[in-house]
């Protein structure tokens, strides 16, 4: 039996970026308070969180202070230091969700793929590589091109290098700079993702989103994905298998490839609310952020039913150099029925930095997701970060 | 052309109760910050507002500090002192919306009714009363019973006394204690309300809600109201006429009587987001709180289209005496698809105090509002504030 009191339960979040901010927004109506820890003073989550502790993501004293303030700890960035969180949790008795060991698994893409493969999750062929000869051997086995990936630290395409031929093997390894792996290149029909959540006694998956990337950065997520029913069902099944491997409660962003043959292969996992799940704020009854709050608190999960077809478009800074953040001409977004603006409160705009997003829900049952995507892109194009 | 920056525009709110809290929740995604002024330390809005200034609603120094922090001032309680706000606004150049003169009009129910009647808004017959003889004369003219009302300070039924016969005239006046008026008793079919908003260049009205009161406290709002199309249209027209009289931008809660003859008469106006509009958070694209933020900032208003039939049920403390706030067994609310819980973060529960609300949206197109209301009441009954 869940009981609410005042002050409500407090979630301590390592990281105070837009994910922490949207978590605080989702938690507020439930009477759940959020305290964030982030090294950047006045981080995006700060204005709406109960408090910000200004400290590094691996600052043990800071994380101890966070644990003392919180009923449960969680994290919104993979940079969170799992050893420190584990130690603080053991000492203070404040639980951490998901389990920090999950972070450890996910940190290292090679370890992640090995564990998932062992659990029967379909993954593209992959192997560890130590030198250029290993990369060339992988090309012999998988055929060119292959993807050379940094085992740790890559995101938004950073640390992922396509290798077109054996001659490029050494350069690719050098640009990855550190422990690396090679994956067979997946000639995919589309990239989809499933936001999945593991509660105390229940699991839930959200409707499948189709992700449109450009320069390896997510531009739009289209829901429902334009996949067949069979592929959609398969993606849900794979997501549930992934949850079996993951330890501890919370939301996971599970990125998948849909191959041209209609096969589903795991791409990557984020052990936290995910950019490709932002559409859930308007598109479902319970957003990924509310689900994360419920899951880490051990509350029952909510409904993930789709309210109406929805497109999320990232608002990436269209600037050539770093400058003060300002988004001009938002009137069209504000005036469009079904459009919702989300601003992350970052002080500085940098080229292609994620500054916010706009969600567009279908005005009529009959509107196709193609039409919806087109309208969302028009809204995206109507605004600019240029002064 | 509206431009967003970081930090975003700041709304300074006199009052930090649940209305200020939900305003802060609605403003956050838009990058709009809220600072509240409230005499109660750690008031309901405090955890999610950027800051709270602890000061009385008429504390000029506090309101000056609020004005210095804000781009625009507004209020969420009628207790806000209009003279102080007007003076501070003139001195500091920080505008106040709605105009404090609106507060003045609304403060005094007699003045309110006179202005509205003069503008052609239909009101029940009313008159000023100074002594028991005046009340008896009103009974002669209107017929018994009549309503004897405090001209100022009444809310949630306080200050409203039904007078059944001439013999009760003196007692009624005494219990009103202060300047009074008498209104003809309206034998209504139902009470409805229209949440209406006046923007810089545009106005909008929300779908009509039907209000269920018990002991003169709002229990549930049912949307759409079970009124005929003609009555619904008339209610919208009256609401728009009311907006013509009101000065300045913002949301108004307009309470109306639907008589047994299908006539619409004005009951009362609140110059702020209103309890009977809480359903808009889930029930429409743009909630009354987001509309208020947009209106006072001079931004374009958003769509008010109904997403699906919706019932809001207040969670009133079912306690016999003041005690610490705790709401037990919220699992059924959390687990019901279409149900959303809102907790106001009040520290103390008192008999019938508004502690939160639950909104229930129809699961299927075919569900009637009667069925929906029944299910909402079941959710309301499943929880308790008793230890």
C-alpha cells in the first residue's frame, strides 16, 4: 500500500540536465521531490528541482549529501560513477535504482553486447579488437563496411567510426582512441526504439518509436513506428528480454535496428529515460519520466497506451559557434493545436546542441504519421537559434 | 515575435498555494520560471517554484522584491492587495496581470454584480442590504428563500447564508457579519463553469464543466457538462461577455447557474485559474495554468480543445481534526488507466481541506460521463487521509 505524505518522497538524481529537469516536472504533480547533483551551477534541472548540489558526478562527498537528502538515488547520465554510488548506498542505506552494476555493464559496449548475446538477445556480429590486424580480420569475416566503436564513452555518434576498407583499419582505431570493438555494419530499414521500464513487481513497454538520425544525432522520433505488426511485436519481445538482463528498477531506452529482412537487432541501451522517449510526455498517459519516478520509488507503473500518433522533433542549435541561448519566433509552435514546446534551459547554444524539443500530436485520426512528421519538421524549421 | 532565452521569463505570483504550484508545473516545460510570495514557509508551490519570498500578501517590501525578480506580476488568491500591487507596479514598471482594478471589482460581490449587469451579463436579481428590513423587503420582492451574502471575503460557501423566511433575516445578517447583499435564490438544474482566458490579442474559452458541490464545496467537475447544446453555447457567450468587462490578461473561472428553464445566470467570477478548471491539465492540450502563463506574458494562447471526456474529483481531507497530511492507499489511482493524481504538498490536513485531486479521462469513446463520474468517485473513496 502506497502512502503519500508532505514532504513527499525525494529522488536524488546524479545529473541535472534536461532528463533531470523533465523528471522533476513529471514528479511534481505526484508530490515527489527531486534533488539533483551536477557540477554546472544552475544546471537545466535546477529551477524546478527542490535543490541542486553543485558537485562532480563522481564527487563522493556530494553524492553522500545527495543520499542524505533522498529516499532513493538514481542517475540521468552514464557518466555517473557506479563505484561511488554503490559505496555511498551501502554506507547510507539509501538504495540506488537501477543497480549501479547495470551502469557498469552498459558503460562498456563490449561487455554489454556479450551479456545480451548470452541471454539470447539478437545482436549484430561483433568482436573485441586490439589492433588493426583484428579490424582487418573482422572485415574478412563480416564484409566491409564494419563499425569500429569505442567500448566506453561514446554517445550521439561520437566514438563510432565506419570502416569502409581494410586500408582504413589503422586510422579508424586511432580515431576511436582507446579500447575498441568492431561490429558488423547493419544495413537497416529503420532504427526504432522501445522505452521499457522495470518496476518493483511489474514491467511495461511503451509503443515503438521510429528514430530519424542525421549525422548520428537523433532528429525526430515518429510514433507509432512505420513497421509491420510482426516487427513491432518482435521489438517488444526483444525489449522484454533486455529487461530480464538488466538489474534494478527504472526506465531503459532500448535502441534497435530493423533490418531490410524485418529482423530486429539490438543497437544500444541507455539505463535511463531516453531522448527517443520524450514523445511520451504528451503521447501517453504516463510519461517515461513519471514511470522512472514510480519505478525507482517502488510505486506501481502506469498505463503506456498511446493517446494519439505523435512526432517528437529535437530543437538543435542551428548556430556556427557558441553563443547565448535564444530561440526566436516560437509563435507558430505555440499557436499550433497539438504542438508542445519543451525548453531545456541551457545557457549556451553550441552547434547541434540539444536545446529543447517540440512534440506534435495528430489533430485528426486520419492524419498519417508521414503528414505529422512533415508538419513537425515545418515547426522545427520555423524557429532559429540565430540572433 | 516571441523569443525564448535562458533564464526564461519569470512570473512573480502573489500566493503560493496549489494554484501557484500547478502554475509552476505548467510553466516549467516552456522555460518559464515562477517565483511565489506567500507568508507560510515552504508553501505548496515552494518545492517547484524557482524561489519563495516569505511575506504577507499585502507586504509591500515583499511585493517589491517579487517585482524586482519578475518580468510580470500576477496573483493566485483574491486576498492579494490590489493597492499595493498597483503602487509597486507603477514604481517598478513591472506590469500586473490581470489589472488590480479587476481584483477590486471582484472583491466586492455587489460591485461585481452591478458592473456585470450594466454590461448585459445575466445575473440573478440582487440588491444591497443594510439592515434586516432590507432583507425582508428583498424576500417580499424575490420570494423566499433568498441568499444573503457577504460582499467581501467569502469563499467555498463561507459568507453565503440562505434565508428561508423573514423571521431569519436578522440572524442571517449577523452571521454574514459585515457589508452584505441579497440575491434571489436560483433554483438551478446544475452549476456549470467556463474557464475563460484573455490574452494580449486573443481570447479563449474551455469546454464547459459541470460542478457538483456538497456543503458548498466543489467535489467534482464533469466535462463536458450534461447540458444541451443550446445551453452550452449560451454559457460560452456569457463567458465571453464577462471577459469584455474584465480588465487585463489572464484566466478567469466563471461560475454559472443553469436554471431549470435552460437559462444561464452568472454566479461568481474568480480572476485566476479555478478549481473547476483543474481537469484541463489532462483534458485539453493547453491547461488553464499554461494559458494563464501565456496570457500574462503576452504569448499567444493555445488550443482548448477537449482531448476526451474528463472528471476531476477533489481529494478533501476526511479527518475530524487537524493532523499531519498523509494520503493512504493511492495504488488504485496509480494503477487505473486514465487516472492522474495531483498532490498539493500541504503539511497539515484539516476537515474538508483541499489536499489534492484526481483526474479521470474516459478510457473509451463509448464511456458516458455518468459512468466516468461513478468511477472517479470510486477512486476518491478508495483513498483516505485517516491514519
